[in-house]
């Protein structure tokens, strides 16, 4: 199996003062176990087919990054973001595992779907270590740095809400490339606060996602790295919003 040594991409900066992350190997397999990857892709294809029946998904081409795992960052306007991301990963043929708050795994119906999609349950600060564990297994991960479905009044002016610095910490300590993703339309398909999406017979909601490769971050501090990543997410959101016709 080909191994990608991230030390060839960048030297790892010193960690933030006061924050000690468990050591990481710095060497990552070029992908997860093939059988597990194919099983996840099959599930993603099923969800993508169902989504195409009720939405029009426009997700753009697969981002080009070196072999090995990558860290995906995205905005979070709706519960439908998980469904759009699943359709996106299926279109790309990329078995990416999202980090999801552990409480959602206890919800009837939803918990079963999250497990089938190999989502990673996380609880508070442990999310950083769980993300690194999954990356070291060769999987790419998807993280929503805002940490919650953000109310529209908090993202209306810039496209994104306030973010937590954990993704910057993961990006710095692993040296892996980051891909920024910006989604639009999910907040219309499944508005915040509703238990289910809005289905309109004969009218499919337009969902758009655009991406930008940030690459390995050069920053020393997690907040600086997170700001860099979120600026790229905001640029992607702006493009997606223009396509769906939303003005932020």
C-alpha cells in the first residue's frame, strides 16, 4: 500500500501553548481498507439516488489533493447538510466520514442512518482526537467548524457563523490538506427547527456545493488556521449562494 508521509508536505509547527494533543504518526495510508470504503460508497450512492428524487444537487468537480486522507470543512445551515454532503461524496467517489455530535446517534431513524454512513460520533473536546484517529486509519473526514446548525441571523451577512478552533488544531498537528466546502439551499430544503425537510411535489429544491483546496495550513496557532479555513469556506458559500440565487 502506498504511504503518504506528510512530513514531505510541510514541517509540523509547534503546538499551541496550553494544548497538548496526543502524538500523531505523521504517516498516513493512501486510503481506508478497500472493503470498508466500497461498503460506504454503496450506502452513499443509495442516499444520493433518494436525494435526486426530491432535490437538484449541483456539487461541482472533485477537489484535487494528493493521495491520502484530507480534512474537509463546511458550513452548517441545516440538517440537510449531511444529506447534501453524502450526495457530494457519492458524486466524487470519495468515502468521506463526517463528524457528528454523539447525541444524534440516539435519535430513532436518524441514528441508524448515521451509523450506515460511518459518521463519527463525537462529544465535546474529544472531537479533535477522534478526527485524528480516523485520519490515521486512512479515511478523509468532514467537519463543520461552526459546531451546530447556525441561525440565519448569524450567517446572513457573511455566509458563515462563528467557528470553533478545533479544525485548525487538527490541520496543524496532522499537516494534512484541507478542503473548504460551501453549501447553499439546504436551509430552504430543511429549515432550522423543523423535524423534517420540506417536500414539494413536482418541485425539487436546488442544492449547491462548491469547494476550494486550502492545502496544508502554514499557521502555528489553531485560531489562525481556523480563520484561514473559514475564509475559504465563506468564499465557497458565496459562489454557491450566487448559483442558488441567494444574496448574502
